[in-house]
C-alpha cells in the first residue's frame, strides 16, 4: 500500500520549490510538458486502450467510456490546454489591494499559492494534465488520486509530465500521482491534512459527497450537473431547438450537458413536435409529464426522480410550467447548482431568470455546454465549483490561489 506520509512530505518540499518559480520558468516548463505529451502519445494511447478494454469487459456505461477514452485529438487538446495556460496572466504576486495606515504601515493584499492541492477524480484521464497545468502555473504542488478505471492512462500521462519537469531542471514531485487504487488509500488520503492544504473532488455525486463528508482537509466542492433549459413562451424556436440538441447530445457524459427541459405551456404545442423529431435523430429517450406528453408521439411518463437525475445518457426529462416563476422554483428545487439556461426574447423575463436561479452559471439563449474553463478563456479547468465560498463556477488560475497580507514598516511598534 502506498506510503501516503512519505508522499505528503515530498509534496510539501515541492510546494516550497513551486512557489518560488517565476512566470518565465513556469511557462517554459508548461510548453515542454505540452510537447512531451505529443511525443509520448503512442505510449499514452496504449495505456488508455488497456483501461478501455477493462471498462468494456466490466460493462462500463457508454457515457463513462466516452469520458475515459483518449484519442490523438484529445491528447492534442490536452497539450493545447497547457499551451493556453501559458498565455494566461500569472496570478501569483498580483496586488489585490494596497493602503497605508495613519502610523505609516503600508499593507498589501497579495495573491499567493494555496500550497499542496489534492485532487480526487474519476474516469477522465485528461484531468491529470489539466490539474497539473493549472496547479503548477498557480505555484502549487499537486497530489492526484484518479479512479481505478483510468489508472493505466493516468500513470502514463503523469510520467510524461514529470519527465517534462525533470527535463526543465525542476522538482518533478510538483506532480505526484497515487497509483494504488485501493479504496482504503483514498480514505487515508482524505485524512492527510498535515500535508495537503486543499482537497478538490471531481466526479460523480457519490464521490463528491463521500469526500465532503469524510475529509479532514478543507474541500472545494465541485458538483454533478443536473442542468436545465427553460423554454419561455417568448422563445425563438429556431434558436431553441439547436441549443437543446447541442446541450443534450454534443457530449452526453459531461457535467454541463442538459438533463432536463422545462417548457412554458403556451409554447409546448409549437416546440415539442419539432423538438421530438430532432431528438429522435439522436436516439434520445424522452421522459415527460402528462402535459408535455400530449404533443409527443412517444415518451416515458416522468417521475419526480427523473427531474433531479443526472443521466449522462441519451435521456431527457420534460416538465411543463405555467410561467417563469414556476420554472425558477422547479429548477431551484431539483438542480445541482451547476448550469441553467433560459431561451427567451423577453429581456425582463431573462433578467428575472438570471436573478432567481441559484446556480454557478446561468445562461440566456445559449447552450449549457459552454460551462468550461477553456470556453471561458481560463485555460484548462480544475472543475466546476458549485459551492459559494472561495470559488464558484469554472475554476481557473485565480481560484487556485489564496492571499497574504504583507505589511511594510519603518520601525513602527504598537503602543
């Protein structure tokens, strides 16, 4: 079993090395890491194929297989994510506030690294590169604990990234991967508060709940995505249908995919037959309430559980409402505080939706699939925070920092 104490000690040594690196050094290492991923592509794909084969043998859900699968294009995207981080401003050392007290003390509030960041995640090997890149640029060391489903892929990617750090003359322990897949190791990792400053879970609702309930390390909670789209009575259907198709089917196994449709009763007759036709082409099963079912040729009667389920599948629930207030109430009752959208041409209705919905990201006339660090211009993301303390929404570089007060004096003593 992995000796987590020794791993933690290595990470602490590395974090003090990482926090002293200047921006030029970090950017050079990130570019080297991006190039290294491309050079190591064959080895990474071979390792990933082992994980895919094991997943198929174990009957893994197609949505999860999609999250697990790497291709040359996805490895290139991982590398581009690292290069994108290079273009972002280094947050470390940024002065957030500065003022001088009457006694002459000059006080600065300055961004500093969090320290050692632990990340527990599932089935998405690209997280290994994304997490490293962001944590590294923000001056942190990172300990990664991926799921057993992606262990071969994660080992290959981490080895590539660590080689890049070593190639640049840096401490390769800035990235540490826990290779032991025993669940007991995960439990012990959540108790490593003497060495790890912050723990971030990224994965299923079950994983996130387990970490939040059991960790002795402070947790930044990332959320599962039961995302809704509300089609208002004043929606433009020519906008609505492509948005819904994109949000539901562009990738089913992601947290920002639409899982539930909320439809104003006055637009149902016009919207639903055309939408059903478009969704049938994508083999999407509809689970609708009775009011929506009147305008559908084929559907499964929806239950209350359907309205709060993150399917990660070609399934969409449909709820009919009488007005925007009912839509907001339904969404706030059933959502996971991730991403919600309204389609409407009425600016007042849109404003009411924006102000009323409790979620990290709220859209008007756009797909929920844009909730993503890269799409927001943050570079690769650590995750989507659904909590309200410290970080919310896509977590880029600033969310991986803390701040420090620096007080510059000239001999002052307190009377």
